[in-house]
C-alpha cells in the first residue's frame, strides 16, 4: 500500500479518520472548537510558530532525545540476534512524552491570545506537563483532580502547585477522574472565550486528535532519522504503549510509508474480564464517548466500562480515533501485555541497562522482549514514553526488588 497521501487525506476537514473521529459536542462548543481548528490550521503554517516551537523543543525540552541500543538486554533475553532499541522520551523535560503536546497546546493558546489553559488529570502526569507549559508561557492554569487522586498523588500535586497552577480537588461522586473530567468540562463551558481545554492525549473531539498527533510526531521523526543514521537501515518493528494513544501515534506515523511492522501495545492488566484490563482495541466495540467516535470498552448498559491496569496512564476505556482507523485499514496491529509482563520488563530494563522505565512504557518493552525471543535476527525500536521514578514506591511495595524475575 502507498501511504504517501495519508496526511493529505486524514483527518478529513470534519476530523474523520475513515468513520472514526469527528466532533460530538454541545451546540455552543461547536464554535469554540472551530475557532481552535481554524487558528491551528493557520498558525501551523506560520514560520514564526514553527520556529518558536523548534526553539522550545531544543532549548527547554532538551530535544532531540537519543535513540539507545539495549545491547545487554538484547543479549540476555533472546539468542542475541534480535536487537532492541529505545527512543528515550524518558529524557524529555519532565520525564515523559506528554510535554511534547502540552508545549504545542500552550504555544497555540499564546498565539490565539488566550490567557488561561485548563485540564483534568488522573495520576497527575498530564497535569504536571500542562502546569509546566503554563509556567513557561506565563498562562493561568487550572487542573481538576478527583479528591482521591489528590491524596494518592501528593508529589504531582506538589509539583503543579510549585509551578503556579491552581489544583482543584473535586469531591463529588466517586471523587476520581470521571468527576474531574465533568468539572473541567463545566469550567470550559463557562470560560471558553479566554480559555483552552487542553486534552491530554490523541483523543477528544476534532481538532484535538489531529493536533496532539502533529505535536507528538516529533518523536517518530527524530527516531526514524536517528535510527537510519546509526544503522543505515530501518527497524523491522516499531512499537509503543497505547493508553489514549499519543506517544504511539507520534512514534508510528513517520514510519507509515516504510516497510516496517508497527505494533501498539495495550494493557491486559490482570485478565480478560471486564474491569480487569484497559485493552480497548482488543475487547472494545465502536461507540461515541468524550466527543468522538472510536473503539471503546462498554459495560452492559453501553456506558464506558471500568478499566484497570498497573499503569494508571494507560487506563482509558477508549483509544484515539486514528488508531481505530489504522487497525481497520490493516496498517497497525494491536497486541497486549499483562501487568506481570510489564513489571518483568520494568525490572530487567532497570537492572540490565540502568534505565528505570515508566510502567506504561514497560508494556511496550515487554512486547519487544517477547518478540525478540521469537523472531531471530532483526531489530525492534521501542518508544520509551517515560521514566519510572513515579512508579518505584508502588512496584517495591508489591514486588520488592524483583528477585523473582531473575531466578532463571
Ligand atoms: C500518559 C502516559 C502514557 C499513555 O498516554 P498515551 O496518550 O497513550 O501516550 C504512556 N506513557 C507515559 C509515561 C505516560 O505518562
């Protein structure tokens, strides 16, 4: 298949990737999204915007992040013929890929003359990235967070506050992410004239899946060029973990027209029953949620199902619409990794390479390790979306220092 016209066709003007995507919105937000879309389409053509974003990526974020060859891990797990490489987004400022789109969204807000950015956050990773962008651009920032998450994620709450962000603890209902989304949405309904609601992944109504994708593509563009320069050829497999799908879409698309196998990895959690995983692509069905059409996990009433995995950043009951499309046209495959496989990868990458990965990213590393064992000669490029310092306390409490993973 020839994908050279892919970016011209997808998304369509109304934000569709095939039948997925779109914008399902209350009437008075239609104009607000159109304003953002029009501004984005104009601004991303402006050399002033593009150059400023380039400068920020270099001087503030520390890009390009390196590609690293995991020689020791590769030797330990397979017969040594398959080699694993990492794109080191854990070395991006703030320790994960999320800042790539938050800086883009912040710069867009600045160019549009908005004075405030808002969002919800669960584990606090998106909140910290957006608070960082707000501090950089001198924008006001409000982050909504469920009361229970505020208590669980004290270090991230502290970071946001030090960065000057107003963290609102939401104490209604279950006091977690869903209520935080509702509260942030209500704020936006009232304040959309001077505020942008910055969505934290390649999800939500058009134009967010497109914008977040475009801002994250820096990851795959750099990685492709770096890998080619290192090796003189392209990897056989490119892989990344999939929550909402931002780090993965950014990694994948620059390889779309290459003879490269592309695989997204979802969390299988503790099993295949509903509520035990967040593998939306594997077990979900088509539906509309949070303003867009995609594949989602539904409960018996057709509502978003409860989700679980060891990596809270992957716990989302749907997936970006472009992923649903890429699977449908057969360009990207979606596989799963369990909690246990992710923790195994977490400990092995730490001990063999001196890199402590985020539990989210560990799912993609686990998949690469599985394939490396099976495939014989070849190379696998993994997007290491973030660093694992945030996960240490939890992992140690549950698995100690991981001795059980080094027995054989
Ligand atoms: C949030 C997060 C993810 C999942 O989000 P995507 O939008 O699917 O990329 C993955 N890795 C890390 C480190 C995260 O913080």
